[in-house]
C-alpha cells in the first residue's frame, strides 16, 4: 500500500483501544443520546465488540504489508 495516511488509519483500526476512543469521543460530543435504554444497548454491543476485537487482534505493534 503506497498511501501512508491510509496505512496509518488501517493500523490504528487494528488496535482495540481505537474503538474505545471513538466511542468515548462520540459520547463526549453527545452523538449518542443519554436515553438509559439506548445507553444500555450501546454499552452491551460495545463490550461485545471490544471483547471480540481484543480476542482477534494481537497485542503490540501491528503492520499491514
């Protein structure tokens, strides 16, 4: 891949912490409403996705070749 920006973004998307940061950013900007039922659903899905990503992706430095 010759595009350094795309390579950088794809490498970040391989890190589980990126998804936690995106979710935190969305909540801080009020992109996710503060409805208790919705928050519970989003939290449940977020935990499931974060757990799946943590299980799939290795720890440490990852590089797309």
